[in-house]
């Protein structure tokens, strides 16, 4: 799969711009603030229907404009594909494939597999469990549309149950029969999601461990541990046993929306006990394992976006990342950096075609 051309209209800081890409390596270079990351984000937008860095649609529209349009022209499986994402203030976002709008955005997820490696990924280590659940869900959803649909249904029922708990508290009332309806639905959807998350971690872990070993010079032992309340009991039982706590807090305290991935090094949380270098290696291994996992299931090379990595990673790790394009069947790569010469020096070490895109304010 190759992104051949990208066109932007009123997207973030771009008024009107288009790019024709090399099938292997493409580098956006220029000072901070000129829009390098915004171009990568536009490519991400075409795969996921949303921004990686700012999911609020209207904040991706150029200042003083009413709409944005992002167009991507792809070659996939010997066919031409045109994807358009557009948004207008006060209206719903639209995603079109070859001129036909999707009824559900979720139907588009996985069609254009993509992995991004960015300094923002550090949130996976320092932020709460919600960020790590989104990582799990994002990887599984790119290869399992049924999982994504089930997750959407679960979250909808969860929101309805929480609203019901607030209603009970506000009106000093309670209906067990009504709660049971939501409990049954959450149990069905949550049990399915739980099973698929377990299966994912079992398959993903050895891929991840192998990636970490290949990019780390250390001998430390790392691990990825899936934690879920459903490992203690089935969801239906948990919801029934904890209804008093839910009524007091006006919130559903048990379910797969509380799951977490624990990142460990030598048996301890990497957030507290891992050096900066170890944390960086951990995150890169995590994202490259994501690439491998998606590629194995989709039989397609995902597009790989490397955002601002030269400023955030040491030269050894950067060269390792770039060498992957040379040593393995990695597909198309997009890079952003502030120094054109530095970028080109590294790119020249691999034997692939490339294009440089100098940007200025």
C-alpha cells in the first residue's frame, strides 16, 4: 500500500498544499512551527478519521476558516483508492472512499493500516490506564472490525448505565430491573472484549519482546502485563456485587473500561524504575511490534510515520529505525525533522529512494 499524493485545504496551518510522494521514504524538514507534524497528522487522519494529536475536529480547521479537506490518493492491491476527510463548523465530519461516504466511521478503520511513532507516545508510560487501553483497542481494531463495533456498543451501554445511576441519585429512586438490563448487555459485550484482549496480549507479547531485544543493548528483563477485574470474576457478578458502591459514586466502577497494561522492567514499573533510554526503547519496541502485528493480520505493510524522532532519540536508535526500511519489507515511511542535512545523512545509509520536502513559514 502506497500513499501517492496528499492534498490539504484549510488543514491546521495549511491554506492549500499538495505533495507527491516517493513510494519508500519521505522527509519533511524545517524549523519548529512550520507544519511538519501537521502533515503526518493529516496522513493519520486519512487512516483513522481523526487527528492523533487533537481529536477535537474544529481545532484542526485553519484559523478564520469554516472547513477543512484532506485528500489522499493511494495504490492498494493494484487498485487506486481516493480517501477524503472533510469537516465544516457546525456539521458532522465526513469520510469518503472513492466518492462514497461511510455510514459509520468504524467501517473505515483498518482499511489503511498505519503506525505512528511520536514523542507523544510517552503518554503511554506517564498517563493513566485510559491511554494504554486506547493503545490495545487501536491495534486490535485495525485487524478486527467486530471488536471495534462491540467496543462502541459497550461504551454506549456504559454511558447509559452511568446516566441511570445519576438519575437514581438525583430522584432518590432505584430500579433493579432496569439496572439488570444494562448489566446483561455490559456482561455480553465486556466478556467478548475481555477474551479478545487476552488473546491479543498472548500473541503480541513475544513479538514485542523480540523487538525490544533487537533495539536494546541492555540485558534487562521487560514484560507487558494485562490487568483486568474480569480476571477475578465474571462481569455480571462484579456488577451485581458492587451495585451499592456504584449507587454512591453514581458511576460504574467495574468492567473492561478499567483494564490496564502494566509496563515492567526487571519486575518493576518502567515509569518509576526505567531510565529514559530504557523507556524510549520500550516505546519503540511497542510501536514496532504493533507494526508487525498489524502486518501479519492485514497482509499489508502499514504506513509508518516517524514524528520528530531525531530530536527525541539518540542517533543509534534513529539509525536502527531507518535501517529497518532497508533490511525488512517495511513499505512506506514518512519522517519529520528540524535538520535537513542530519536527516539526509541517515537516509543515505539505506539503499532506498527518498524525497525531501523543505518547509518554511
